[in-house]
C-alpha cells in the first residue's frame, strides 16, 4: 500500500506586529503561515519607510523580522509578503498577505523657546515661560541640572508652558528646555538663556560732613551744607531721609543739609533690587547766619574813670579776644 497526499491549497500568511498606535522604536513583525513552508527569507518581505533587521525562524509556520522606522519622519510603515514568494511542502506557491500598516513617528519636535528672564534679579525663585509644541513634555534645565517639568496652559495658552524654579543659589544660571512628544521623540535643547541671581544686600552707606566748619570736628555743627555719602556700590541707587521722614532719592554722592538741627539717614539699593540696612542716624546742625554783637558800657554820660565794656553776641562764638 502506498499513501499519497494531494495538497493543492496555497499557503496563506498573516502579518502582525507588537505595537499599538504610533511608535518611534524597533518593531517586531510576526509572519504566521497556514501550514509549514520552505524558502521564506527576509528578502521576501517588502518594507516601505523602514529598514529590515533581524530575521528569525521560530518554526516551519512562524517567523519574525525586526524593522527600524526611517529616522526623522512620520507616517506609516507598510509590510507585505507578495504572492509566489515561497512554497508549502507540496510545492504550492503562497498567496499574498494582507498588508500590515503600522504608524510611526521619528520626527522630533522643534526646540522650545525660553523667554529671557530678567538678566539680574534678587528673586531666587524665577518664573519661566517656554513656547513648545502642544502636548509635549517640556523639561527645564539649569546647566545640566533638571529643574522640573513645565506645565502647559489651556485654551488660548496651549503651547505655552510655565515653571517656577526651586530656590536658586546666588550666581550665574543658564536655562534650557527640551520637548518630548507623545511617542517619545525629544527635541534638541533650546537656546540657553542666562541670568544672575543676587539676593545679598549691600552694606549700609555712611554719612560725613563735607566740611565741619565748627569749632569742634565732632559736634556736627557746620556752615557748609554738603553731606558726603560713602560706601555706595558702583551701580546702586540711594536715598536719604530727614528726621525719619519720607525717603528722597539722592544723586551723585552727596546731598544738602536743611537749615538748623536735623537727624539724617541713608540707604542704598543695588542693581538686583536689594536694599541695604539703614545707616545710623547722624545729627547735623547747619548754621549759615553770621553772629552779631552789641557793645554796651557801664557809664551814663561823661566819665573820667575806667569804663567797662560788654560785648553781647547773638550766639556762641570762638576766637574773640
């Protein structure tokens, strides 16, 4: 007895892959045949928008092939096994497979744009604004240190991201950002934005009379109305006040005294906006009135005796002899 098997059915193949939705990574395709086949190889697979990788035979009816999507593009990868590429054990040529269509996206988003913060600030928690592709994950860096992930606005503010930094150390900082899309493609870094944090207040300035014209160099009494302010930082502004009143903005490095006795204080504000402490209160007396003198004597009418003259000044004087 002789046994023969007649097989006139063409083998069929189903193409499946391991991805759900768009991908930017390597895809593994599985080719499942309706029966054992021979002669199937990677070259029998037609691929559009991808590059074939590792081909593996799992069994006479099952094979896999890895495919890498084309770089910097987005669209569909199509994979086909055309008819008459291989045979079953009886020699029947295969039927064409139903095309497998897999979405891919290897196109990175554009680099974000970071709005330039103030070049110098005394606020060490800086509010940053970044423009990037809608729906991205925007990571913000200070140099190589990740500061956090920015929050996207809603409605009209889609595509605008904000982040308030952690407390930054005093000194120079350089901010960049990257955007990662839903598939996992990451942009190049944004152009760096540099700024400096300065939270250190300057020292309080000091006051001194330009000329202490009085008899004592320490009594604060003078006829010259100029007070010098020292200890000012080069880019600082400064203010002074009289008798604890409102602050007035100073110019240069001096200001004029008010007539009479008054108490003066001064402070400065550096370029970052930090105020110094208030200087010690100093009392100065400006007297620009010339002293007058009245001369009287102790005699009424003619006399032939010693006369005593009295010199009465309008205020205390020195140097009278």
